[in-house]
C-alpha cells in the first residue's frame, strides 16, 4: 500500500485497504568539450560519451533546479520510456504525448551532489511534439494500453550508472513531467546494490483509470489483472514511487561514498548471476511486488554471503510474473491476486500470481526477510529495545527511546507462526494498534551460515524519514521530527557501512532474543 505523502500521492494508500487491511496474515583523456549553457556537453560533441568514473561522479556539481514545482495541466505533456533500465551506452526510446509543438528532454542523475540531489547529464531541446492517441483498455484483463509511437531515441553513451529522472518540458507553455529510468550496472561484485522497485510503482499506477488495485468503480472488482510499463505514471509528476520511497536513500548512500551498483528487481529476476559477489542488496521503502525468480536470486546471493537490507515494510508480499509487450520483454506485471485460478499463465503451469504466503505454492516472505507483513494502516512511535546493538552505535539512544510517527503506514513484525530464520534479534519492538488489534512492529537482524546479515526496518516510513528535519528545520514527513530523522540516518549509515565491508554475520553475528522479547515459544 502506498501512503499519502508530502509529494502529493494522495489517497493511494486507501486503495488496497480492502485487500490487505490490518489483521491480514498474509547498481586516454578525452579532449575538453565546449559545454552548453547548462554545463552539459553538446550532443554530438566527441566528449559527450566520456564515462564519469564511480570515484569522481559525486564530485561533479549538482543541478538544483531539477525538481518540478509546477507540472501544468494534466495532458500538457507526459510520456514513458520503452526500457525500465539500460546498460550505459544502450539507447532507449521515449514515447511522449504533448499539446505543445515541441519540448525539451533533460536527463538528471539522482544522488547527493552536495545536497542538490541531482546532476544534469544530458539534454535535447526542440524535440517535435504531438498529441498521441487516447489509451484503450483490454476488456479481458482491464489492462490500459497506449500504442503510442516512439517520439525520440536517446543515446546513453557517457551516462554513469545510476537512478535517473528524465524531465519533459513543454515549450511555449506550462507542462512538465518526469520519466524514471535506471542506468544499470553490468556487474555488482564487491558493491552495494541499489535495487529499484518499478514493478511496485507500476502496480499502483492508475494512469488511464486502472491499476492492480482499482478501476473505474473504485473497487477491487474492476482492477487490472495485468499492468504494463507502456504508459506514463499518474502520480508524483510521472516519477512513480521513486521520489518518496527511493530518492532519499540514493542521496544518503551516495553521500557515504560506498561502492555502488544500480539495478531493478526486474533485472535481478532476469539474470541469475547479476548479484554474484555483491556486498549487499538494498530493498527500498516500498518493494511489494516480486517474481519468484527475483526472490530466488536474492536468496541465492544471501546464501553465498551477500547481505540484505530491507529498508521498508510489506516487502516481497505479492508474487508476480513478467511478460512482454510489443515494445520488449518484461514490460507486463501480471498479478491476478485472489483471481489466480483465472490466470491463463497459471493454468499453463506458472506459479499462481497471488500473495507469497498463500496457496497454491505458499512461501511466506518471512523465510527471506526474517519479518512478515502484519497490517495496515498504523501511525505509531518507534520504540528502541536493544540500544547496545551495533546498528544503534553513535545514536545515543536508551532502552525505551520513542520516536513518534516513525512506524507507519504499513509494518512488519517477527512472527514464528511463519518460517523465521534463526538466530534473529529484535532491536526495536514498537507497540501498534491496527484497526483495534494490538500488535508490534519489529526492526530485526538475523544472520545465516554464509555469514550474510539481513536487516529489516519493520516500517514503510524508514526511507521517507531520511528526509525528516522538521518541524521548522526543513521537510516534515508525516509529523516525524528531526530526532527521528537523525536516528534513521545514523542507523542506516551503520548498517550500510557494515554491509559494504563484507558478510556482516562474521563480525556481527546475531544473538537470538525472541524469548526475551516475545516470551517462550
């Protein structure tokens, strides 16, 4: 479920309440170029394909005016990329619909950049624009289809690996939108992997009137059974869930200067060897929709020493299948949920596209995460119970320290009624009341024989709280104040540094404390 946020994702969290409400148990020197007015090498210049090395990228000047503050009318300009991710140097197409006669495309690499949060890497101006056809809906699966023509091809030569937002600016009038893209890493060995979650973004995308949660009736009965990436995103000015649930973490991890790799869950599913030798894999704030292949490849990496940090809640809850569209492979997210028996793919032998924890083929997510999704919606304080744990080093917290509003809107807990790896430590045990039911949100850490450590925050607000500096000190996120923001930033830094150093269980083995926290089994 998506939570209403400061960036205007309004009401989306309510869409899924009927399905998963509280109580559900369910990444030779080139000649100098003459830059354009924005400091970007001009298209066609021999230095435009110069690779910026990982050690020097964050030393580049940022571009503070990347953010959209006035998107203009809903149909002024919008678009999508025909690839969710590309390798550096691979081209992709933009499919754009606009009422303007021309527009500008600007590619911003997201990061820290001294606090600017983005750097302009590439720009093309005066791209001819046109209004594309209205979408149509496949009546069998209620899938929104666009059939839009490619407007412009983009060459990514010289683009460093990373998370990108392409900004579309209509010329001659108001209208701005984003298009997200990952320039992915071919190798992750020795690096911390930022694993973006576009399948979840697409699941909540209601562009054209349908998502995997909702349809014109406002109920689950008319929701899509399949959704495609061949359409724009309808929220956060086209950025999907990236700005709320991923950008704050990208800024932090780049500021720390750790060796990074970038990828998406779709790429991890496609390539069983992609995570070979990775130091750590990061699942970000809202990463709900996974394929069995993605999960198997992450578990295989864990079992050979790759650490896993789950910096959110409700991770790996829905089992999906990726299928092609006319634009390429893996551009359809299939999730029939409780209508899984109607899925032709399942009838042909594919796993049921429903919740991982339910049949057929039940495989609760706790077996990988240590924690399991326990409910929605909550808004509760985060309560520290093991202040001496290494993750809290440098925070100064004491037992019982409480941080209002940090637990929400969804939460996870340790529940030994489901498969639970041991040894596991609960280091924060936060009471919640969810639709009248008393429970707890748990931050937990477990280790496995390979030496890998797994950290799970237990709250969906973890990544959002990285930007909590309010009230009166910048952005206030869901009422979370600067003390909670300081805590989350420091704990995240501790976890990321420990995980980047190698299998964390070798230096920080988990000490099981479930009996002390929950009582004897």
